[in-house]
């Protein structure tokens, strides 16, 4: 008798994320374009663009040099003036929520741009998810956040919805706290029925986990991953 291993296959997945682009750099000014997650309300979430005079990593515990509110639009542009780009490097962060006053003050930064000077190109980074496993009652994803971010300390979490978008208001069908205190790792969502041929979206939230579902912060959605469950393969 031959043993059969049943492996659930997911089709190709798509990603959405919070992004920051550098439009121009002069001796005293940096211009930027930002793009946030679909459906976001930046004014409600407290999203800002922040700048630090620093090296190639967000200084998570340090208040920024300057900030600018994102406003009401998902997509837009801002600029920082009065800088000294000729003699200093700067790192800019786009947050999906407000700056905090306790540990990891910049925990809501989901995208960054490092500007070494006015000549060399900026180095961009953002939070993103990668699909690792899909089973009949569980899903595993790999999260990758900005360098220096601490997922467990910051109460990061993931949620899953049936459909092609994560929600800022509708509670997820299932959720899980990230228990890895790093900017990189794997998290599983269990006790969720995954149907063949159906589409699901997983969202990554920079903070706001609570054991009480009604208290979880869904405004700080940094990125998402959408997949459609394929047919069962017998081997």
C-alpha cells in the first residue's frame, strides 16, 4: 500500500505595502513621495513622515529632527527643507500611526529612505510579508520589517480575512501575535478554515496586539499579502 501525502498548494501571491520614494535631493532639501495601503485614513491613524540626521537605520528610540503630517490622502508628496545634506546623512521614515513616547518610539515606521548625501542614490526599505505555508486549517507567513524593529516588544500582529483586502474596521477571521522579538521571522495563524479556490488576505500590523479582539489596533496596517488556495496535490 502506498502512503499518500496531501499537500495544499497556494497559487502565486501578491503583495501590497507602504512605500516611500525620494524625488530629489539638494544641498538643503529632500523631496519625497509616499504611498500608503489602500483604504487607509492617514489623518485618523496619525501617520506622519519623519526625518532624522542619522545613519542607515531608523533610530527607534530617538525623537525625529522634524515631522510632517501625511494629511488625508493615501498617496502624496512632501519635502523637508533647512537641511545640510552636503555634510550630513539623513534617514526618513513613513509611519502608519503616531510617534510614541515610550520604548521604540518609532515603532509605527513601515517604510524608510536613507539619503547618504546629495549625489549618491537613496536606499529604500519597507515592511513586507512572504507566504511560507498554506494548510487546510492554518497559514504561515514570513514577516520582514525595517532593521532594528522589535516585533514582540512592539506588540506586532497579523490577521487574515477572506477576500482580496485587509480591513481597517472589520475584525479578521483569525489573528496571531508575533512572538519573535526581531524584525524578521515567521508567524502562523491557526484555527482558520482555508477553502480551495478561495482568496484570502493577511495583514501585518506594526503594533496594537491585545488578547481582547475588540482592543486590537487595526489602524496601523503596514503591508498585506493576498493568495488564492489551489487544488490539492496528491504525491
